[in-house]
């Protein structure tokens, strides 16, 4: 009898990169990770931190699309660190593997402990995150690896965004994907750390409620919050992605911030790229 397969090799960006993922358990990266990666639209040399990176799909998607991006994947789980590390050794990832590193770290660490874990002060131009999004009251999964990746803890956004603000250069961009129900927690956690929030609600179809939201913000900005036009995934009863979404999830285009706030952030990033 053949041994059961405990992992899969999954292709993203139409085969431009691959990651190893656990099969039948744990968190498996998909569309959320690709939409998150599309929020990084920086053509300058830049340093990117992927907090809670899992197997590294979002961070690797950024490195795959942006040739000047240097990416660090921060992940707490021993097992997921191993998946990310082995994923970088896949031949399909050779083009960017030298610009991506994996660090095992608890992203809620503070002060010297945080810095010793590689989460350096005022270092990254972009911080991306797809934090655990299930409410603690939701039905619990018996899969411990999945539970760790999906179940929110008290003060999650406050703790993660505190770290994001500490490790980011002034004018750097925070990008995250979350459930719409977390909007108040995210705004509160941004506080005076981040401004110029731009929020995009993601709807499966035009007449269906939003199931996710994309959020970007700028460290130190005092610009007002802006709700962007909603992003609709599918047309009517179809399961095929609409063209704009297909371009975003397959790395053919980015989803840049709007207007003057993006121009200012790009200028700040260029000045701090050294």
C-alpha cells in the first residue's frame, strides 16, 4: 500500500513560482495571499517583511513580481518554517530565492527580543500580513496547525501592528488582508502609528456581502481614511475570476494605492532604499 502524501507542490502566478504546503491540514495559501502580495507596488529597491508568512506564498509572490524586492518571511511555527525553507530550494524559485530569507520569530515580541529575532527597527519599506482571522467564538478545528494559523487571539491587531510600525521606515507601507468584521480593531490598532488608510471590500459577486477586505496604510501619515471601489471576484453564477482579479492573483499587475498619497510614499521609499 502506497504511503500517504503529506505535502503538495503548488504553483502560483501561472507557474512562475511554487511552494510546498501541508496536505489535508494546516493553512493552505491561496487567493488571499496573492491579493495581499498585489498591494506591494514598489518599483524601487525595497525591503519587505511578511509577518506570519506560513509557507511563504505572499512574500514569494512579491519577490516573483518585483525584481528589486528583498523579502524576509517571519513565521513562528517550526513546521511552516520548514515548508518555507524547502520551498525556496525548488528549481522553480531559483530566480528570486537569493532575495528571500526565512526567519523563525514571534511577531508579537517587543524591544530587544524583537530585534534579536531579526525584526529590526526602522528597516523595512513594506510590511505585509495575512493574520489569523477567525473569531475565538467560531467553531474550533481539531487541526492544531490550522488553528494556530486561523484563530485570532486577544489584541492580535494591536500586537501585530505595533511590530509593523516598529520595523518600518517612516513613510513605509503596511498592507494586510482580513475579514471586514475586523475593521474597527484595525483602525484602532493603526492609531497614530499609521494614517492614510485605504480600504477595499472584496465581494464574491455584485449582490453578495463582502467576505474580505484589503487595507493599506502609511507609517506616520495624517491623511484621512479612504474607502476604494469594491473589488468583485466573479460575475454572476460563474466561478471564474473577473479579468482585473485574474491579473492581480496571477502577478500580472499590482493594486497600487491611489492619488497623491502613493506618490509621496514612493518618494519616501526611494530616499530610504539604501
